[in-house]
C-alpha cells in the first residue's frame, strides 16, 4: 500500500520518501484471492504530502486501508547541477 501511495505521488511529478505509515487491517485476505490496490493523494502542504490507499477485492470489498505522510525531497539532478555550477 506504501507503493501505491508512492506511485500516486510520482505520477504527480514529486519525489518523496515515506515519513509515516499507518495501516488498518479490516478483513482477512484469503490465499489466492484476486486483489487490487489503489493509492491517491489527499493533500499537499509545503514539503508534506498526505496520501491514502486501500486494498480491496475485485468486487470492491475493502480488506485494508492505509494513511501515509511523505516528505518531498529535492531532485538529485538539480543538486548535481548546482554543485557543478558552483565550482
């Protein structure tokens, strides 16, 4: 579920790392059961992104829900370019 939230953040053109992750397990997952995971961004304020994700069956029965906080990191290529230009 962390991965689903991370991919939603990457799709929004931000690089971020997980700062906090909470998961609420709601129902048992049966081995072999087909599942899907969906992640989305809830809000962004300065360097903090809040996101959520859920794990559900194909029929839509939710098995788990997650909340995450992510910190935006500076793009490494811009850091490299600054170091080169400084000298």
